[in-house]
């Protein structure tokens, strides 16, 4: 009688059976459904209120150290932001590119990716939009040119983020690093153009592209300074919410974000999903650059879209990468940034003071979220 032979060794981790089906629902990135208020949700709201109040108190203490009455500073900040129609409209104008840049972070985040390149993708989108405008000249109707500018901006933003995706898939380079570095490259590309071939020959001599013709600018809402870009951004947020929540593509992204190995073993094309998530994110940010170009600034210049991509990154994390919450977070950060102007004008505080307030609000939000996780 011969001794029984041992089964062939497997390279798979212990406990993994290639033949056993994998339940993908165990590996989906968690998505919280809309539920009616419960005692736990009310407790979470109280935690948020305490955290935000603490941030306001700490910032008030910092103002006291600078010899500024915090009550008067906060009152002036609120009054100058919400009682002034121009400043109130400025919240929505500034929130438009920030919101789209935030969505450019939240879509890849569903697949477990970290897109820090919203700034560069915004800039490249603006560059592409300006390039289409220059190339078209007056040969096409203005609405057609504006549509081509939007498509070109989205394609350029997608291509820019696609570089980072390709480096990750081809060479294993982390996308957080490459997208961050590509921000600086995008700035250099824009500066090269506006200092050389795209410089406005009829301008004041400062490096800037020629202003967009009036017909190639986004329409305003009523008599305000708010343009239709904010509607585009809000619609994009709703579409992202529906796509990530209701479609098979969104479900597959959740599987990849929850457990890439399980996604591979189930037959999902992980590389294609990673690439598509980054391309969609880049396209959204590119569209954001176009809204800033055609809706607010009308030309490329040094500082175009400066800090908007990073604020979008923070807004996405503040909204926990959920498109509708991300849209609200973008509006909140925009309101703080607009209101912060009064800290410099009315309270004689340094211009960078508003960054401290934003940082405190974000730290308070993250602390509240962490507390909610620990108590659940």
C-alpha cells in the first residue's frame, strides 16, 4: 500500500479557494444609505456642533492674541458675506470650480485612489479651453465654440489624470505622488504659454492670454455675478451620486475600493476600472477649469485657479467622498474663504488668517467623524 500523496502546494493565501465563489458584497466600499434621524444620528449632530463650536472658540482666542475682538470680527465676517449681494454671489462663483475639483477626488476615491491633482487638472482644463477659443477665432458661432471649449477642457483634464493612472498601472507609482507633482507641471505649461505665444499683444504687458469674447463666456443668472457654471457643478454632483450609487460601474468601483484582490478573483477588470475612475475625475476637474475661465476670469494669468484644487481635495474629504455632501462642503469652504476677506479688510488681520480658520474647521470635522466611527 502506498502512502497518500499531499495535495500540490498553492501560491494562494491560506483559506482562499479558487473554486469557491466570492461574495462581492463583503468587499464593497461602505455606502451609508439615507435614513431617518435616529438617536445615534442626533448624537452625531451634537458631536459635530461641539467640534465646530470648539474650532470657533479656538480661532476667537487667536484673534484675541492679535488684539482683535472676536465677537466683532465674526459679526463683520457674517454681515459682509451674507448681507452683501455681491459677496454672497461670490460664494457660488468660487464654489463652482472647487465643487468640480472635489468631485474629481470623490470619484477616484470610490475605487480606493487618491487624486491630489485637482489643481493641475483645473489649470489644464482652462488652458485647453483657451486654446480652443484661440484656434476657433471667429470662424464658428460662439455657442458652438463654448461647447467645444468644454469638451476640450474635459478631454485635457482626463488626459492629465490619465498620465498618473498610466504610471500607477504600468510602473506601480502611487497616484497621490504623481498627481501632486503634475500640478506643478501644469502651472509651468500655462506660464510658458502666457509668457510667450499666447500673451495678449493688446494687454498691459502683464503675462496673460487675450480675454475671451463675450459670446464665449458663460451666461449669468439674472442680474447677479453668478454664472450657470454653478448649475453645471450641482448637476454634475447629482449625476455622480446617481452613477456611483445606482449603476453597475459604481458598484464595481466600490468593489475595487473595498478589496482589489477580491475584485480580480471575481473577474472584474481592475485596471480598466482604475483608469476609468481617474479619467472621469480628471474630466470633472477640467470642466471646473473651463467654468472658471469662461465664467469668472475670462483669461489665463499667473494664479489662475490657485488653491482651488487643494480646497476641492479638502472638500471631498470633508464630505467623505459622497458627491452631495461634497457639494455642500465646497459651498461651506467657499463661504469661509469669501468671509475671510473681511478679516483682512475690517479686522486688519493677515490675509493668511483665513487658512487657519479653514484648517480648524477641517480638524473639527475630522475629529467629529473619528468620534462617530469609534462610537459605532
